[in-house]
């Protein structure tokens, strides 16, 4: 589809402050997390930076072996990549790598660097954000590099991984770290209400019954069976596994769909129960309750939430919300299944791309190769991030975090990455994305506010989503 790549000139792309998803940028999460939203996930690019940010560690070093690494603006990522670069430079003594963090709107500030003709050599991306950059050729295809460096085995062959690392048949991003959504559950609340723990293969009906049984009031305190998300109001990406439990897909295809197919009993029933009914019946904290300080599994007042591995430190250890009470006695399980019996959780993939304008592609190749090595992946795991390959989740990440954070079921995460699915992948030119956008956000607001039932809200949203898809394809002619 060369017409797509050439539709917008590179200069136009560089000047655009609305790079990703037609101007929607995903915010970084709070806490010690893989960079996924744990607050409302879409920000407008009106706050885009107009000048390239200065490196947070050191100015760009001179010389042919200088290399710059763009890092997500989180304390945890600073720790991970500081150690990563120390180890790497000890092995590559002729290489000097500086780390740059972009606080606030990460992608807007990255965009400012591209606009100034001064991007970092190696850049961290979320897989569903990467295609717009690949489309406009500011990051380079990695296929020849992967072959020459002999790192093809580091790229898991599952469809979800390919959806999130490739664009139009070419690989642009490495799978450096990942995060599959799993059901986190408070074992003490399950025990209190004599509800069996979730187990692999449990059903949608099992889940619905558990949510209701685990919602109660005691000594004036409300306890909830379900939380929309870990301290925020949830979004499309947080319910996709439930929408698709019976094999129905809400699009005609995941990558650049042409048809919105949200008008389905599976979609309507899922959203009606998970959001509207759950809030109306006090099975889930409402937006008002969350706004009052956050009520989730981490507070001891919710029995279940569907979150990623970035949520773990809030439950146990030095960063736990209930640290003074010893943390939460929790474990995790795969989401409930429907008639297909398949786990269709959102398996997030994040990794690194090389800027097309990099003057040190050799050094950049050496760095991404090291990050994907067992040694590099151990640095990722020790820093709290989940390793990129499912086998390494079991072999490297699992033994570290399960002991540190006092839980057992590592397979829930690794299976989620092996079997998981992608909500949506779009190129440049639309606000639709894996976490919502446009009419999808409005749909969520209507359900969260109990303004409309799922049947009425979905019917309205489907028309709006289809209009955005039509506009997307018209702009590409």
C-alpha cells in the first residue's frame, strides 16, 4: 500500500502536532508500571511541545560511537535503562550512550525532536502507536537488521506480536517488554464470601456470579466484586477479551478495519453487565467513588480487576497501597472464557525502534540486540517490567516477581501473551485506537454515567465509529 506511505509528505508529518491516531496521544500510567494507562488513556496533542527536550542524563556526546536512547518518562524506566546502559557500555567500551526521558506528553516531545531533525537513535514505543511513525518513514524497517544480527528467535511468532511490531509486512519494533491483562483477585475477599477462586477455563457465567456474590456492605463500608480498572474508569482495551469471548469481532478486521461491527449481542451484553449494571447495582465503584480517592483491589475493597503486570507493585511490597497492613493477599488468573474457550486478552507489546535519521545504526543495532538478550531481559525483569518473549516470562520474569510480590500464577501472564489478541491497529489520520477514541470514549462516558443502556449507547456509537472509518479511508485515496 505505497499510496498510504506517500499520502503525507515527511515534512508535513514532521510539522504535525497531531501525530498519533489523528491527534490522540496515550498517556503514561502511574505507579511502577509498564507504560499503559492507569488513568484516562487519551490526551489531546494541543499540549505538544514546540522544542526538542534536553537529555536528562547528559548532553549528546561527540564522536562516531555516540548513541542516544529515548526512554519512557517513569521513575521505574529510568532505573531499568540506567542499569541497562551501564551493562551495555561495559561490554561495548567504545560506545557512549545517553538516556533521554520525555516527561509529560511523551509522544509529543518525541515528535518535537523529529520536527527539529534531532531524534534519538533508539526510541521506545507502544505497539499500537508505532504504525503512524512507520507509515511516514521516520523509523526504519528492522527486518534486515534482525536477520544480520541473528535475533529472529527473540520475536514471538504469534499474531498479536506481529500486529504490534509490524506495519504493512515489515518489522519496525522489537518486543522488549510486554504486558498481558489478567484478572487480579483478592483471595481474602473470596474466602470471606466462600466463593471459589478463579481458575483457568472459568466461564463468563462464573465471573458474573462471582461479581455479584463478592459485592456487599459491612460496618458501613462498601465492598465491590469488580473494578472497571486499577484506579480509573476503564476503556475499550480493558474489555476486549470479554467482547470477543464467543468468537465475535467488533470489526471486519483488526488492522485498519473498514467496517464497524459493534452492534452485536455479545458487545451489548458485555458492556451492559461490566459497566452499566455493575455501577447501577454497586457491584463496581462508580466514577464518583473513584474520584474520591480511588477504590480498587489495591485498597482491599474490590475483589477483582482486569489489569496488567504494572499493577502488581500496588498490591504488595514497598509501593503497595496497603503497605501498612502488609499488602493484599492476591493472585491472578486468565480472563473468563466463552463458547470458544480461548483467551483473547489484550497482550500489550512495547519495544524499540531505530530512527531513520540515526547516524549510528550499527550502535543502535548492538543496543537493541543486547536489550533482547537473556542478560538484557533479566535487567528488564529485575526492574519490574515483564520480559518480551512468553518463554522468558516463565523462565526469567516469573521467578523474580512471584517471589518478590507474593503470588503464584505466572502462567496467566505468559499464556496471555501466547494466546492474546489486539483490539485495533490504525495508521495516521484517525482518533480511533486500541484504547478508544471519539465515539468509543463517548460510549464509555454514557455507560459510566448511567445515561444510556448499552443497547442504545452502542447503536449510536457504531454509527459514529463507522463515520470515522469512512473518513480514514477517504483520506487515503
